[in-house]
């Protein structure tokens, strides 16, 4: 396993932790341009494939049939924070498809907004599956089933026609055969897939080109436009994907995945960038991503942009004393 150091974390003047991983930068032809570590590292894609999981729904005319607007299309691709704007949009999506919260099979967790904003939820508040960060994606899944007259209660089973269509789309966008994907189960109980990191980067190089994509033009264009027009719905207040897309409006399309995966498609450069932190660390992932963008010449002054919080985070303890910092050490190598 050829992994590279991506980020160091210090305590005082000493390095206490080193986070290893890999980076792949790929163009729209699938050619590897830059790398660190193993650019073909087999990586579970987690939430980064949400746009491609929505492709069967879009290609079947789902948004038009149910009257989804661009905000609701952005929620198809979201790992949202469970803020009111997210929950209201998902509730609307379900209602338009003739469904409601009880049809969801994603489960329930405390909204991500509280952890991001350093808050605790009110003691008397109750959450539902609408607050799950993947509920928008599941709303699209249910919409596809309604369109095609397929069972709603089994829509997450790998053998379900929906999930077969999703697997085919995810593989095709990555330039793979469905049998090439290594299957697992995601945190929301949907099938998820592992693929070489470079193939995931290629998928986002294609997504960033939107309507220019030869095979999925209309769907890719609609997804790119929705995500970049409403990054606050794809992500949430204080979140990294929101910051990435705000840093280059209409040019960068960004999506994080659980356990240390980040992908960014850059329209103007015609590239996709994929990172995987081997130990799944989010603090390492954000700082490494900013460094990669800087080395590629895409973020020459991150300190003066929405990316500033992740450039070189300073660490403090519970007493407010400075204890160290998170600093990128990743070095891209031209292939």
C-alpha cells in the first residue's frame, strides 16, 4: 500500500499525528495528471456518488414529472446538515412524489448542524428521518420507484431494479463495468461502492463539464447547475463543500464522503480531484484538500477566501490554550 503523508498535527513544536492517504487528479479523458500516494487506491465512494445515484431518476424525467425545482434537485445530491431549509425541501420532494417520511428507509440521526456549529440540540426536540443527511437522495430513490411502479418498501435492496440502475450509472460514469465495483452498505443503508480513486476523480471531471458530457449531458448539466446554484443545500452552514463551491462559484462542484473522501470537479480546468485520507480523518481531509487546490494553482490565496478556516487550523484545549496546529504536507507529483 503506497500511501503518502498528507497532513501533520502538532502538539507544541512536535509532530504528534501524521495522516496518510492518496490523491488523484484526472482530466475529462480519464488521464491521470497529478498524484500523491496511490492514485488508484480502492476507495469506498460513500456520499460522493450521490449525483450519479440520481442519474436514473433524472434520465427517466423524474424532476419534470414531480415538479422538482433546482433546490430540490440539489437535495438529491446532498449530505445536508438537517437545517430547516433542508428538512422543508425534503418534505416537499416527498409530498410531490406522493410519499412521506414513513416511506424513508435511511434511519435517523442527530442533525449535523449541531456538531458543525458547536451546539447541542434542545432537550425537548425530536428528530425524524427527514433530518438524516441522506434523506434528499432517498427522496429521489422513492420518486423513481413511484415512476416505475416498483415496491417502495424494498427500494434499498441491491437486487431492486432501482439499485441495479443506480449501480450501472455509477459504474458507467466512472468508466467501469458494474461488476468492477466492490459493494458494501452505506450509513443510510443504501448500497455503496468502492472503486479506484482515479475513477472517482474522473467521474467528477465529467460532472464538472455538465451538459457537454457526451452520454449524460442533460442529466449532468442539471445536476451540476443545481449543486453549484445551491451549495448551501448540498452541504450546510459552516460546512466544507459550501465553502469550496463559494470559493469558485459556478466553476467548482464539490462533494465530501464519510471516512475521509473528498472530490472536486473543476469546469474551467477540465479536471477532477479526489482525495482519500486512509484513517478517515475529517480534519486532515479539509486541510489536505486546500493544499492540493493551492498546488494546482486553483486557490493561490486561500487565506483570503472561504477556504481560510481549513488552511492551517490552530488547535486549542478546553481551557482555551493554544496546543498545536493542523498543517498540510501533501506533495503532488506530476504523472
